[in-house]
C-alpha cells in the first residue's frame, strides 16, 4: 500500500511503519486521493490523518475520508494543515479544506509555529530551578504533575481531553507520548523550586514538545526558566533549528517563546472529526 504514495510520502510512511506508528492497513487510496493514519507513539491507536493528498476533487476525497473513518472504527481524529504566515486553508489549500469539511471535520484551533535557529541569542537561565530527569522519577510522580499542569490550561487539546476523558487519562496519555519521544534520557526534566516540583519541559530530537507550570506557581515567570533550559539543552546538543507550537489564544506561552528568541514561521490549522 505504501507504494501507492509518491515520494517523499512513501519513504516517510515506511519510516513511520518501522517505528510502529503506521500500518499498510491504515492507508487508503481511491482515484487520485491518498490518505494514511498515524499513531502519536507506538502502541497507541491512530489519532491523526497524516498523509492526505486529496487530488483535484474534494467530494471524492471526502468520500474516501468517510469510508476510511468507518473502516478504522475511530471515535475521533485530527488533521493539521501548516501554512506560512498570512495564508489560510480556505484560500490556499481549498481542495483539502473542502474535503475535510465535506467529510465532517471542523477547524477548531489555530496554532503559532515557532522556530529558534542557531546563531540567535540563547535565553538566559535565571538559575532559580533545579532539575530532575523525568526518567529518574516514578511514573506516578510525573503523571501527577501532568495532572496538575493541565488544570486551567489554555491549550485547546488539553482542555478538550480533560473535559471528555478526565485529567488522569489525559496525563497518562501525555506521559506515554513524551516518554516515547526521540530524546536523550536527561532532556525531559522536572523543574523544582525549594525542593517542590513546579513545572516541566520536554524537548525531543527537534522541538520543545511540551512545557508547563503548575497553577500555584504561574505568574512568576517560571516558564521562562523552563524554556531556557529546554532551548539550551537542544542548542548545546548541536541542533541548528528548534521548533515549537502553541495555540494563538495561549498568549502567555507564545510571549515566552518570543522572549526566548523564537520567531513565528507559520500557522497550523487543526481540524477535528468526532464520531
């Protein structure tokens, strides 16, 4: 089935298969339309329409989307469209947008795509926090911290999952996701202040995958400390480019990234389908 996809999608699908994140039976083709589902980490159910080439006909592509969703038996799935600043899916990816809407998807959130590049100033670490690698802590401790960080979150996905699945299930899923990322064991760390955990930052092999502060310590600028730690970790590992994303409505986190030397390089439009 992978051979029905053109390059570079074919090679990307084969790499994802080797990582346990997609399967041939998760790929669908009809006419000129192609699509494939992807699991965020090995062992999880597919949650993302990843490779989606709708072809020239949005109605036919929507039909393939609907039939694939029925065949997969999923209850919810997302699809992302990334564009340069100033562009919109309605105008600049019109066929893909129309196919998604026709199949029952809705665009619910817009995210800032951010980037730090080598040669930019590194954010200063105020030195207020001490850090412990998440892998050196009991899973229950890290999951409990993730539950606390999710309280009052401005992140759309977190708020939806907490409301529908509960904070413990959302935190367990997030823990499994973060622990499966391609990262060195000491990169994902928990920040402590006066011996108590106050937040976390989880870099992977190319991005700041997750960052958060517990509610009682918000408003003190500790997100700057955590982001400095994560950015410096990746920069010192030799990365030429570090990427991140946050909802445009999450103003405090977006401003923290901009202060840390990141710049906006695009927008991500996230579509959701729910049974």
